């Protein structure tokens, strides 16, 4: 039986060397390390030229630790060695010309920058586990998650009822459904928007990690439209703009609230995640435009009725129309659109970046 040289594949990290010997059903393994830098391998098995005795010798570029870990399987022999000094080697062997039987192990191969990122990720994971082990568990965590789950469930059911009611009426009545939207859905919308005040309180109590100001801008803006524009002016309640405002609001929320529901129980549905972080891109600006149309249509009504007008001294006139306040509110509305849109877009980028890293 002649002695042959097997195919050997290698890869490295800053602290380890990995060798994969292409030798199946290996037996009589003899692996030794001489002077901490020369590896001797000898075994019988099935290699590139059939059943034979195979051997090779590798003189490493730098010394390695004397421990040699190896594992033999039906397909190959895996060898792992630790470098004495943790640093990146320019090549594996002392000789500059690579041996013919040696090739990169592309299943394990990383360049130096990728290996540094892998090492950094491992260190961050270890540090995170260490920190989490020192952090005391919150005894009220289950209660908090239960409260948030029920809140999001109630809001989801409320906005789903509004969305389905408006959709069915639109298919049955067509454009005629635009004119009685307020009278058929206002009670449920009042309930949902009063409940939404909790979304401003939750960040202050530390129950959620979302920002206080974006939540306050959205909730306050919607409540001005609902309670001040639609709720206090009967002439506005029969206008088609009510339909578009309510429909856009409910379309956004029937995807947002179930996403948060599943997050409370550490569950994710990828399609729902994509819808939650993508649909708002066209729907949110459209909703603000519909709200702005409602405000503009209400200005002459407030001027005529003098509702919510501010009394003034006789020298300055009788009163200051509430329409001036609403004109200022229009400017703040589009400023709020910019702030909220920027905040939500950053959330979307962070979300899909983290998902991309998990896939990789």
C-alpha cells in the first residue's frame, strides 16, 4: 500500500486554525505536533485515490499551542488548533509557496475584517448575557405585558369594526355612504381615540420604549380633528372628508395594533411586520392631507358661528375667531407630519436592518 497525501482545507480566526482533511472512514489516526509549529498527520482511509495510507506535514507560520483537538467522521477529519498569540496570519505555513495539497476552506473562510466583526459580535453577545444575568427581573413584567396586550387588542377590535363597517357600507351604498360616516361610526371612533390617550401615558410610565413627543403629536392632532372639527360642528359631520379621514386612520391602525399585540408575547409575523412598517409611508401623509382639508373646510364655519372665539376688549374688537388658531394649527400639523414621518422612517430602517443581520 503506497503512502499518499490527502486534500487539506484550512481557515483561520484571530485565535484558531481550522483544518479539514478530505479523508473518509479514517482509522489508525496519528496526529502530533512537534516543537509547537509542525503538525504531523498519518492515517488510513478513503481519499482522492481510494483506500490508502495518507500523510502530510505542515510547518505553521507561527507557534501554536500543544493541544490538538480533532474529530473524525465518516466523511472527513476536522482538526482545530489554537494560536499561541492571537493575531491574523498572512499565510498558514512558513514556506511562502502554498503546498499543492492545501486549499482554503470556503465553508469557514473569512477575511480579517469579517473575522473581527464576528469576534466583536461574540463579545457583544457575551457582554449582553453577562449584563442580563446581573439585571434583576421585573416582577410585574407579566402584568405589564398583559395590560399592553389587552390595550392593543381592544384598539384593534375597535378600528377593525370601523374599517369593516365603512367598507361594507361603501360597497352597498357607494358614494352615498360618505355623507353619514360620522353618524354611523363616531361613537366607536370617540372610544378608540379616548383610549389612545394611554399611548401618551405609557412612555411616561416606562411601559413602552416609544418616544413621548411623537405619540403626543399624533394623538393630540387626531383628537383636535375628531372632537373640535367634527364633534363640535354639525355642518362638518355630513361632509365626505369625514369618510376619508376615518378610513385612512382605521386602515393604518388595523395593522399597527396587531403588530404590537404579537410583540407583547414575543411573536412576529413577517408579513404583518412588513405591512406595519410599509403601509404608513403612503397612508400617513394622505391622512394628514385629509385632516388639513377638514380644517380648511371648517374655517368659514367657525368664522360664521364664532364658536370658541376669544373675547377681546372693546377697543380691539368683539372677539378673535377660532379660525386663526386653526390656521396656526395647519402649520403645526405639517411640522408634526415631518417629525413623525422622520421618527417612523428611522424605526423602519432599524427594524429591517436588525432583521437583515439576523438572516445573515
